[in-house]
C-alpha cells in the first residue's frame, strides 16, 4: 500500500469524525457504533481502525472537536462581541437540538472518566470565558470589581439551563434569549451583584 500524505490522513480522520458527529446527532450515544460510523463515512472497518484504534478514541476526538467549537464562542474582546457570541452559541444549540442532546449524552456517558473530562476541557472552557471577561474588566467595559469566575460560571450555567428549558418546552426561545441578555447586561452593573 502506498504511503499516504499527512494531509490525506487528516482529511480521512476528519471525515470519520464528521460521520461520528452525524451518528451522535441523529441517534445519540447509542448510535455511535463502529459499524454505523463506517456506514455513514462510506469506509471499511479496516480504514476506520487505521485512523482510530478504538471506539473510545473516536469519542474522545469528537469531544475535543465539540469542545473547541464551544470555546470559540467564549473568545471576545468587547461587550457587544460577548453578547453576539453567547447568543450565537445559544442559537446554534436551539436550532440544532440534536447537537445539544449529543453533547449532553457525551458528558453523561463519560462523566466518570477523568481523562474524558480533561479532553472535554470543561475547566479550560470556563477558563477561556473567564479570561475574556477579565479582558473586558481590564479594558473598562466591565466594572473593576467583577468576580469573573462567578460571572463565567453564571453565564455557562444560564446558557445551558435556558437552552435545556427551551428544548424541553419550559421556556420559549425569546424568553430564554431575554433571560440570557438580562444576565449579560447585569455584568456591566456597578452595584456589586457579582463583585469579588
């Protein structure tokens, strides 16, 4: 067999992850079997194992990919960018409830696996959000006394909670967006609600 270029191998690996992503979104964690992934990707089992020695390797790589997507929404430099970015993530999850369900199922299925939790970069994701908030404090867009850790935790919990409430029918989309905006706008209040 001729040697494949690094670019070719990366493209194949990415295509396998796209297939695993589609299986997760469509069928949940139960749909991520190596057989289903091969069928979705249009490849043989041997080709799959060339790129991923075990099913868990696929799940870890998929978790890493999804974590990176979420982290990209937590990088902002102005309060306007913060609002747009957080609402864009909310809108992504609302309009792709399959994606949100898949992410929750990944977390639940592997939450006891410490290596998986590390791969999901849960603490790093929160740290990215906190760092962006600290930049806003440093630039004067948010009050100097803002507890950026508490604010980051509140944003993440509110984002997940409102999205989940919409998905299960407890909140309308516009109400949930308003709840998120009220929280984001309250960060700029100088009344000490989230001060250190």
